[in-house]
């Protein structure tokens, strides 16, 4: 059972860095590839967390499929986490990692377009409607709870239709990232999307890399804890989706042995865009102190996400992966790893079991 993390503090109080129960520690705080000091940068930490798009349960939206549910309360938490990790990729794609949301500030066009991609309407690229209906093809009926791998597969399929962002979404199965597959995806057609868009002369499409992982049997293996932390320290980090059994969270960082996360388990009313396209967006940003949980409480089934805007970003990601100390993910040039070892000189990536 999840524990709600709302407090009675007002936004004006939080704006001045009054974190409730946030540790006064000299240990670094890592949020999606950025390091902060908890003693001197509390406002910056809160601003960064508040700027992430926060998707929660909603009610009173259009019936899914025309006759289906009008709320995802009780079943949509992993779908909302999937929205959050992909929304972070769109922010990197269109607004950059350093973009900050300010309450009441006039909304930029790119930001509005990102919000519209997730509004709870049937024609939005990544709406709860689209995710739930696309999940039927993955064997999930509408209203059924998803696991991290299922939502990753659904997002991969939906991204094909997003002709604005032109993302290349890859789900690395069997703990293996194959360079050849990535190259074909980012330099060629988006797995069937060629018929949807005109030929694109750009040689690299922004890459969203989603890696489903199993970090233990029923509980997380402590041997993987430091490796998991490394995921949040990489500049390409989009965070991790996972949580506790049947209770999903979007993990965006850590401090010490505690994970920092956004919790979708709050039911809010669906939002309708204004006639001018603007969106009442306060409810899409978490304006209370960050939720935390001990890393050992994490369910071992997760999916880690990374964003590479350029080929150099991907090369840098490979270098980071190679440096990590535990074997979780293998990175190879082709599927035929043994042949490649014998016939091709090593490049900057490792073919041994390279870790995340």
C-alpha cells in the first residue's frame, strides 16, 4: 500500500525552501543527472522537481474507447509513470534539461505542445486513452494494471505517430543494447513510420532508450543498489519507472539510501484546454516536498530511461555504462557478439557484460 506524501504546507512556504522532512545532509542530491547540495541549494532542488511534469490519476475525462472508464483511479499508476518518463524526454527534446517552470508565467509554445500531447483526450499522442487502447495489443485489457515492460512497449508504438517530436524509441530487451539496432533506428525509418512522415535528411533522430531490468527475485538484490544509483547520475538519465507491487512511482533521483520520486496516486479532475490553447497547468507540477523511500523497498522489476539528443550523447552514454561496476546490461555492436570480438577492433564501447 502506498503512503500519500501530501503535506499542508502552502506553495508560498515551499517557494522559500522550507522542505518538510528533507534531510539536512552533506550527501549529494542527484536529480536526473544533476547534482545538488541539500544544505545550500534547497530552492534549486524544489524548483527542479517542480519543473518535471507530474501526471496523476484523473477523473471525469472522455470515456476510453467511447464506452470505457472515465477515470484511471486504481489502475493507471504505471501508465501515468510512463507518461512522466516520456514527458521528461519531450522536455529535453524541445525545452532542454535546464528549463524551469514558474507558476503563473506565460507558457511557451513548446511547453504547451508538450502538455497537449498528454491531455486526457482520445486524440492526444500520449493520453491515457491512447496508452490504454494500445495496451490491448500487448495483452492488457483497458483498466488492467501494467508492468514497466508493457508500458515501455506501448510508448514505443505510440511514438511512431508523434510527427512533431520525431523520437526514436527503443526498448532494449534481454538486458542488451545492440549498437547496430540503435543505428538503424535513429538513422532510418522509425519502425514503420516512414509512411507517416516525409523523408528526413537529419542523420540522427533523438533517442529514447528504455531498458526493462530485473534486479532480484522478490526483493531488490543489494548488489545492484550502487549500480542503480549510477543511472540517476548520468546526464542522459530520464529516471526509472517501478515502485512497489501494484503501486507504481516515477523515480527521478536519490539522496543517500533514499530514492526521490513523483507519486501518481492522487486523483485530480481532468483538464480541458482553453480556447486559446493555454492549459491550466498547476495540477501538472508537484508543488509539495519530494516523496522518498528507502531503496531496499523498491520492487525489483523496473525500467530505466535515457535520452540521447545527438550521437555524441549516445557515445557518451556508452562510456558511462562501461565504467559502472556491476553487470546489468550488455552493450554490443551486433547480435553476433562472438563474431564481432574475433573480427572487428574494439571501439569506445565494451562488449563484455557492461553495466548500467
